[in-house]
């Protein structure tokens, strides 16, 4: 499905910016990223753009993971259905966190003490929390193939900035955090301190105005 077509169906739905959706769609086609893991899906808007790109490529699938209690309307399942792309994306809903999905996926793919690498792209767009998403990076890494890409959204996001709008973000109560934990962008530090220092990752890209940080598993 062409970008313009999927845009005409899901273009008005949160949370992905049009610029990022076009980038993601083109990136999947250019890099031929056929096996995709999406962590944090909300309405499944990004899921639909990625599924459209895979349909255009003629192969591939997405595993899209979020929480059971998430009640976004329209739901990811509804948007995929409306786009005619349900066959391409498998929506998985977990009780507590996508980190436990990663536990299950590592377990499923482990044989003789080795985890099989199965994904070409992992996009992390969940709670933006050092502990959860830092762990998710190391867990997801076990499942990423050589030359796979990892994308983080919300590079500059902070609890302090979100404080004006709400008291709790994805189960984390803001007032229980230290001043530093509130002020420092967790995703930025996951990217700078964990991803960039990891010996297997390179080709780092920061799309400042989109809030996206990308890295490739080069060895
Ligand atoms: C910003 S939204 C994702 C937007 C989506 N990627 C897009 O671009 O359309 C963040 C999502 O992460 C989910 N989420 C937050 N913490 C999570 C966790 N620990 N495990 C699974 N999903 C989580 C929320 O339920 C929410 O749907």
C-alpha cells in the first residue's frame, strides 16, 4: 500500500507525527526491514504505516506489543482492520509490560543456550523510563539480527515536562521520583549511555526535531 493511501486512512490519529511516519515508511522500504518488533503501540497508527510498507515490499510481519488495560479508541486492532492490514501485524497484549513479552520471546527463541536473532527492526515507544526501556534495549538486543535497526522515540521527553498534564505516566508516579529522575530525559540517557556504548551498535542517528534516535546492530 502506498504511503498516501495509508495516510488517508490513519493520518488523523495520534501519536506518530506525519514526518516520522513518512520517514519510517521509507526507511522500511529502503532497508528492506521485513521482521519488525514494535514496543508501545497505542492506537496502532505507526503499526499501520509499517504494515503498509511491508505490504508494498511484498513480505514481512510485525509483532506489536502493548498493555491489556490500554483503552485507546480507535484501537490498534480496529485501525489495522480498517486499513485491511490485519494479516501483517500481530497485536500482543501483556498484563504488566512489554519487558515480560521480551522474556517470553527470548524463551521461545532459545535453543541450546543460544537465542535466535529474528527481528530486523525494533521500535521502542513506551513509558520512556530508564529502568523499563533500558532493560527493554538489552532484552530486545538478544532478538535483533546483525544489521538490524533499533529506534527510540521521545529522546528529549522528561517527567518534569509531563508534570503539567498528569501525575502518573504509564504506572510511574511523578512525585515519587527524585528531582534528577524528573529532569533528566531517560530515553536520551538510555541512548547515550547504553546503546552508544554497546560494542555491537553503530551508525547512530539523531533526528532532533522528530525526537527519534536510531542505531544499527553492526556486529
Ligand atoms: C506514545 S504511545 C505509542 C505510540 C505509537 N508507537 C505510535 O507512534 O502510534 C505509548 C504506548 O506505550 C504503552 N506502554 C507504556 N508502558 C508500557 C509497558 N511497560 N509495556 C507495554 N506497553 C507500554 C502505552 O500503553 C501506550 O500505548
